[in-house]
């Protein structure tokens, strides 16, 4: 067992690999709530895969569909019911990079963790259960398509990326998920939900030793090795797919997105780049940035700017969002802010770095946020504590260097949703 | 074996302190937290001033004498390790709640010794008590600008069909009651607010309305109290008692039906019921458990029976206002499923009233619900919210006390609570391809 004590956050993490191959991270917190996630590095972008040497082109939305079906039990019930019976609340989510099943509870943690480990690693897919799920996820897709925010987000990703599967919605489409079969789901499950491909992250009043004992009970015997898996990368060009995309929609106010693609280098220091991207985003396009205030004051935007910064070993981007009655002026201002950036003023830099640190420290009060962020960083090839250290050590020169990487105008795109005329 | 945490962690014991006649402090010691939370909330009856007062926190948060604009305010907050200072507009029953909230890092976590709490209080008092003015009037530029933005937000409610449907169903169900007034204001009334009227509302607020300060965090009361008095001790008015929320325990007359249309891809069905139970009632715990069995517990029938087993809709859950005594069941679905979903929902309500549920379902929902109360002690914001919502009624039971009440609820209590639900209104928001405001009343 490896214990990492992190003075800056006043937290510690114990990690170990269970004999089953399961990676375990335990974050001890003196709180009422236990939170546990069991995640796999299989997300919506993993469409081209080789499993035991056989190449598969998975339908869009496979990871999300599989996430839903994990809860089915052989007796026709679902795992939610088993958690519920002991007072635990279960859920699951799928991201571009990973899928995780989770629960929270205030007691009977050991039982709940056993249920989680058992149901996620077992599979039960039939024609009937797959068919039953199609309309449910179909409605979820419809709800997303009803949302201007989701639609704008999907539009900007499609504009930014030429080939990378991040340009497809995590849920896929009604037609793509209709191609899923019990056999394909079983193959994918065997490959990505073997304990050796899973990471368990637990936060609460429990020790690593106790968690190890529970893992021993669930996986008492040596397991056969998992199928070999190769995630086939997509070669994404540096230039964007489409510089501008416009959609007419039933909205009362236009919304715009300005995106900049940042393809990671093979040896990218992910925590450091992620910290720099977050602080640069905050400084240029954050809610309290000078630009956001200026545009708000002028009446160019409603509310404030917001942004999403993400970078991992597969893809990276900075996307800025605004609600505005003046979309062209807003987008021009966003483009100029990046093009004109040279050096961060010392107080601006200090304010943004303190803000990011404060947000991160406060999030550690929640077992849910702590465990979720810890797992998310691992799935992105990063580490939460390394990210905190990178934030703390960041300098204005780091921002200048990163901004220089982003300034190429062929790396940026914009998406607009305008009211129907 | 893991131990029962509720027994092993000490309970957070609130300390209610009257700082002045007008200002009360609810102090919640939470030493283990890295984050602190503080709210300044004024309570006002919903009424003719609601739209004006809904605008006030937004205008006050635009600038003060010391922090003249948003740039200066945000810069100060960011330097306080990203303190989140937010204007608040909400409601508890038929009381409008306006003010500010602040979430911020505990002083002990600042690597450079920054005095965050003191800085936050300084900033909040500046915004509330010394706003930017032109002469004696709140700065007209800020007033006009915030009016436009609030009107935009109110108009854009239609972009979120689920939220819009809830608002409309409440308005229609509670027509003639103060509750029908939207606490965030009505567009036409907000547009008519003048800087002078808003200034009057601000002065009236400071001179008549009770201010509830809730603090949850690691600062000792002995240090906090003088800090608060130095910032807010000048508020010394004797507030008038607030009128109680009008509670209608039984729906009057036949079930009312309303239908509207919006150009969306999904329909919204809202069933409005009078719950017959409000916070502070002896048997309110039974309603809380009924609500869990219906909507919030993992075994909740709206999810497991209506959505999962019958695949009738994408979403199905309930909202309750425990001050007002109403329960709204909301459902996002396709048009052709409307009747079937409505029937299925009423079937579930009748089944609960008949006692058509297993001991296992009852016990698991009870266990789940009891487990939700200690969780409040994990979060400064959640615990502050718990105590604040009870304070206007003079209630101060802890979450653990409520959990004990839940423990004593019987099957018969839940059946009785379900039997008391009286359907009042069915509201349907239909999808369609073009917008035309249309209300039909189908009695």
C-alpha cells in the first residue's frame, strides 16, 4: 500500500493493487457520507478498439448504453433495488474518457461496496433487456436535443474536431444505439470491466485495510487475465474542422461558443498543462475576467462568460460560452482577447490562481467531489494532488507559453445558436 | 466492520444569537470543514413589492462606494481565494427571501495567511449597506442594466420547458394565493421599476425587515460575533411579524386541468396536489417518508414503476413545498404517453394510500431517508439551509431529531399521509412546432 500525504491540501490518499488486479484508492474523510466509484477507462471516445486481436468499430453511445445495462440483474431486478434495500443511493455516468458506477450511503458501507464490486464485474445482457433500454435512452437523447446548451456544446466540438470521436455526443444517436447487440455488449464488458481494468475510489470514514478485506471477499480467488485490449487512436489534424457553424433554434436569445483546440504532445505534462489552461481560461474568459465585466457592462452579453478547459492524453480544448444579443461583437472580443494576450498582470494572475486553489480546497469537504475528482484526474492521466501542486507552482510565464500554443487561428472555431427569424 | 457514523461523529449544535433587534445569527460550528458559508437573508411577505425586491440583490451586487463596479468586487473576491459572493432571491412558502450568500475558504487553509473571513464580511457589508448611488438614489445605470438582465432571465424561462412548466403550474394551481407570485419577479413589473422605487425598497428593507445571518464554519463564536456586530450592528429596527403562509390542506372542488403549448421536443405533465401536511405538523415526518417512497428514495415509485418498469417517460419525480403544503409531480414525456402516464401516477398514489407496498419497500425507504439527515452535517451550505428554512417558524430541530421522527413513522402513518393528498390541478405543456401563447381551461 502506498500512502500519499499531501500537505498543501491537508489530505492523504492510500492506493494499492488488489490481487484481482483492481486498483484501489482510499481517501479517508471524517464525514457522515461514504462515496465510492468504480470506474473504467472506457468512455464514449473509445470507438475503435481491438479486443483479443479482433478489431471493432463500436457504435456511438456504446459506453453510455453499457453503463445503463450494467444495473440489470439476472433475476430481472436491477442493482438500484439492491442498493436501495440497504439505504444506499446508486448512480452511474459516462464521460468521453471513462464510465463509472457509484453509490453513496451513511451506513452499511461494506455491504454496498460488495454489491458495487459484484454487479459491475458481472454481465447480463439479453435481447429483451437491450430492446427495453432503447426508448429510455432515446428519450434521454431527445431531452439533450431539446437543450440549447447541449446542442451548442455538441456543435462546437463538431466544429473543432475533424475526426476525433469527441465530436460525437456521449449518448450517441437513436440509430447508433439501435445497432447494439447483447453479444457485442458482452464482449466489451469482458474487456473493460475485468477488475484489472477498473479503479475503485472510496472516500469516507474507512481505512484502506477495511477496503482490502471487502475486495478479498468479493474476489477471493485468482482471476483469469482479461482479454487484451488496444485502444486505436484517431489521428486528429491540428486545424479545426469548420471555423464557424450557425444553427437556427427556438431560443429567445442567441448563444455563442468560441473554442480553441489544444492537441496534447506525446510527452505532455498533463497536470501542469491542465493547471495552466484552467488559470489562463479564468484570466481571459472567466466569470470575473476583465473581458467578461466589460462585455456585461456594455450590455454585449447577458450574465457572464463561462468556459470549459480540458486536456488529457487524447484531446484538449478551451471553450468559452456566452448568452448575447450581439453574437458577432462577442465573438470578435473573444478572438481578440486571446490574440492580444501577452503577459498576465501580477495581481490578475494571483487572483486567478488563488481562486482556482480556493475552489479546489473547498471541494475536498465533500466525499463525492473528492472521490470523483480524484478518479477523474486518474482517468485523464493526471493526479489530483499533482494538479494542486501544479496550480500552486504556476507562474505567469507558464500562461504566456501556453497562450502561444493556442494563438494559431486555424486552431479555433465558433458556434452560434440564433433565434429563428 | 465500519461503525455507525451517526453515533460516532459529534452532532453540530446550533447556537441562535440575537445580535440586535433586527439581526439574528444562527451559528453552526463545523471545525472540520475547509470551506465556510455565510448568508445574509431578509424575509419579506410575497406581495406587490415582490418584483421590485427581486431586483434589489442584483443591483446591490453591482457596486458599492468602496467597490464601485463588478470588476472591483470580483477582484476582491478572487483575491479572497475565490470567495463566491452571490445575490440571493428565493422563497420559503409565501415569504420572499432576498440577500447574499458567501462560500469561502477557511482562514486556516490559506497558504499565505490571508484573512478571508474578515475580508468577506467587509465586502458583504459594503454591498448591502453602502451601495453606489447618484445623490440619494441607487445608481440609475445599474438599476436599468439589471432590469434588462432580470427581464431576459424571466423571458428565457421558456427555454427550459421543465422549469417553465413548474412555474406555470404553481401559478395556475395557486391563483388568488400569495404563493402564485413568482419570487423572482414578473417581467412587466420588473420593467416598470424606477431607481427611486428601488431605493425606497432598499431603505425599507434595512429599516423594517428581519435579517437572518447563518454562519457555518470553523470560526469560533467569540471571534465571529464582534466581527458581525462591527459590520451589521447598525441594523437595529424592530421588525413587524411576518404574516403566516396560507395553507390549504384540501383541494377545493373538482380537479382542474390546464394545457399550454411550447415549441419543444418533449411534453411536460405536472400533477399538483395539496399535501395536507406542512413543516411543524406533528405528523409531518409521515409525509416526508411518503415523499421518499414516491419520489426521492432509490426505490421511489415514480422512478421504478412509472419510468423504469413501464418506460412511460424520460423523467418522473416530485417537488414539495413543506411550508405551503403542496406537492407537484413532474413528468417529461412524449405526447402519446400523457394519459397513460397520468393514470400510472394516480395508480401509484392510490396504491400507497391502500398500503399496497411491502415491508421491504417501506423499510428501505425509511432507512434511506434517515441516512439523508446526517449528511446535512457534512455540508455547511446544506446545514445552513436546513436551519434557515425552519427559523421563520421558530423551529430549531436538528436533522438528527428529524431522523428519529422518521424512525417512528409506521406503515399506517404513510398510508394516512397518502390518503390525505388531494389532487388539485393537472397541467400539461404540449410540444408543437410553433409558438402561440394559449391557455385552455378544461374543467
